[in-house]
């Protein structure tokens, strides 16, 4: 795989295999070579133009840098994917990592509403409920509303 990529003439499937191999090489998520995965997703995105690959690149950007980097990638995604539950689930996850539980909860709810798989729907509802409980348990501000995270 390394030799094929080094020669510069690689198709989408070897790129996907290289991404999977990088994930497999890491014992823990923290040990994953996220900058390399981000670079490979960039190549794959240019090669395929797939909005799903763009979504994957957003996650890799967040893992390689910060949640805001992933959110910036999401902003560049147009079209029907914005109405898909995976888009909202990724946005929710990145917003939560960016310390925006209110925004994350709203997107988990949107994702749950759009999901057609009952198992995914239930998992997304649980995430929204977990954040709702976290938001509700924040200390109240002087005007009686929960303080921001």
C-alpha cells in the first residue's frame, strides 16, 4: 500500500484501504495518524467529489486539529447531504466537542428525526437526551436560565 501511494498513481479503493490501514495500526484513537488520514481524505475527495467523503474529511479534520476545523469543512458541504441524518449527527458530535451542547442537542434531534434505521434513531435520541440532562443540570444564571457551557 505504501509503495503504491508513493508512486502517485492510486485509485479510490487503495486510498480507502490506506485510510483503513491507518485506523487499524493505531491501538487507540489518540494514537491514530489523523493528519495522514486527513490528507488521504483530501485526495479521495478530489478524486471522487463524494459528499460522504467530505463528511469523513470533516471528522478527520476535527480529529487532526480541533472541532472548529471539522465544522469549517461541514460548512463547505452543499446539496442533499445537508438533509441527511449523518450530516446532522457529525455536526452534533463536533458541536459537542466544541463546547456547544445546545447546538449539539438540536442537531442530534434533527439527525434522529431524519434517520430511517430504528437503531440509529434510538442512539441519536439517547445522545440528545444525555445533552438535555447535562444542559438542565447546569447552574442557573441570575435570570433563572441555565448558564452556558
